[in-house]
């Protein structure tokens, strides 16, 4: 029982001590800077501190001294967020390492196969022209089959189906891999074998550029396609 300021009739009150807290993404990330009283009468009305009588103020002061601010509970959100960030960083680092290892293996396989080029090999490639040497939009990807090698000439055939993804990845070619002779373009392209062999000597080989040879070279003298992976 206590009376409010400027009142003579005592009342029953519920006194609570609270401290403001801050949340971020549902996690507690701050608070506990001050202790605040919350006085509620029997009708559920919150009494403003300016209406506290000296008796109530003294009781509030004593009550605050008995309570400790739970700093860990109020600030543990930072630890949770930091833990999530650390775990995420570790997972991302592992993924980068695995992706890097996969990329290095693909490069090694490309180099090994290209240096032992023979008929029947299948390569994943990006194309700069169509099978007739005409300009094309974008940088589509597809399959190349080595038909034969004669002297300075590599005879190749490209798949009819292409992908239009901006970033080349061998896995994107699996769905368009030719399974019958009908899936290959009828036009046989002739590539420069000496330039191909020279390109395979590059220490940091991520692709092998191919150019036309003979009469075809006069039609398009630039790079026709780039091998970027091997089956």
C-alpha cells in the first residue's frame, strides 16, 4: 500500500523495474544502460514518475539496488550474430576451396587431353562464329568432336544444340550432349593444328583457341572457338 503525490488515500500498486533493450533481426543487441521503474495501479493504469510520492520514490530506489542488469542476456545477440557470421565464413571458404579444386582439376584434364589430341575426343567449347564462319550473337557454348587429324589440320564437328549462358561451365552442356549422329552439325570445320599445339604449351591454360586453316582461314581469320573443358 502506498499513496501518490498530492493524494491521501493509499492504494495497491505493482512495481516493476525494467531496462530498455534493442533487437536486430530478432536478436538482443543492446540495452541495460538505465533502470526504469514501472508503477501500475489495480486498474491497469501506468503511473508517471512525476506523480510518485517520496515514499514510492524511496521504495523504487531500494528495489533497483536489489536487481542486477542482465547484460549478457541483453547483448548476447552480438555473440549469436558473430557466431553465424563465422560459421557462414567457414562454409563459404570451404565452398571456394572446393570450387577452386574443381576448376584446377578441369584445367588439368583439359591440358592433358589437348596434349594427347586424337579422334573421338569430345570437348566443351565457346563459339565466336557459326559452323559456316558467320558472326553470331553472344558467346554460346556447345560440344566439339575431333573427327581426325591430318598433317596441320584438325577436322572437327560441332553440336547442333547450344547454350546461351554467359558463364561457361561444363555441367551446363550435359543436357545438350549429342547422343546420335543427327545431333552433330553436318559441316566439317578445319582447324589449325600447329597453333593448337602451341596454345597447349601455355602454363596457365584455361582455354585453347582454335582458328581456321587453309581456304577457310581467308573467310574468318580470327578465333573461331575456344576449348574450355573435356568430357
